[in-house]
């Protein structure tokens, strides 16, 4: 039984707090396949997080059997992988399907949880589909995003927000819907991309 399905997270998220993983941005074009393997590859701490029976995913995933497999692409300029983490003690299987587009420098991933055992698993909580800190050497990042749907004339209107040190930008749709009140897809512009 698959008992939870988390939404897609489109590429970048900035946090000022310590995240599950980090990635340095240097202003050069992103090598998508290399970035995916550096973040999701076998033995890596992935850029998502959750708590499992009160244990952080950072600790929990270390005890899991991990596989990381490249999948066939379904379109040009696309790379696909699947990372699977299986806990032999409780039967929880965490699957992360990652898709990258080499021509756009974009990556998305879908996180799924499945109980493959016969007993109930411990509670899963605080799921962060994207829990990553992006570091870049200079400038202030700008987040480009769209408003979600509020059944108004401004539905999906474009926005941009400068993120200064210590700022937080939270995009969380209401009621588990994909875009109710917030649309959690965005692009991050750093100073290197401004010129």
C-alpha cells in the first residue's frame, strides 16, 4: 500500500537554517545529471527530509538499503533516475523519482512512501519534499514564482521576491491541493544571472 504521496518540488529552495543537504551555486550552467547524482546518488544525503517515528530522515536513511538507477528518458534532453530506500526493520520503502531537463537546467522530484511490511509503520511527519540550502558566493537571490489560485483575477499572477539573509518564503497549498492559495514551483535567480 502506498500511504503518502508528496508533491513535486521544482528545482530550487533557499533556506537560511541548516537543511538536510546543501549545494553550492557558482554562476556556471548546471550540469543536470551531475547535480542529480551528487544530491540523490547512492550514499548521498538527499535534498528532502521527514521524521519517521521521531527519527530524522538523515539518520533513518543511513540504515536503509539504497538503490539508485537511471531510467529510460521519455523525451529529448531529459534524464531520469529513481532512488529507493528500503528499511528491513519496518518495511517502509521511500521512493524518489527524479527528472532533469538538460536544456533548461531544471530538476523535479516526486517523493513516495510505501509500507511493504505486514505491520503498521511508525508515524511519518514533517515531510519536506525539498530541504536544501543553496549557497552562492555573491549577491542576493531573487525568487520568481506565481501566485496560486484564490478564485480571483490574480490567479497564477507572476511575482518575484528578493531573499535577504534570514528571510523565509513559504509556499504551501491549502488542503493538500496542488495550487490552492499557493503554487509551489519557482525559479531562483542569483546575481551571476542578472547580467
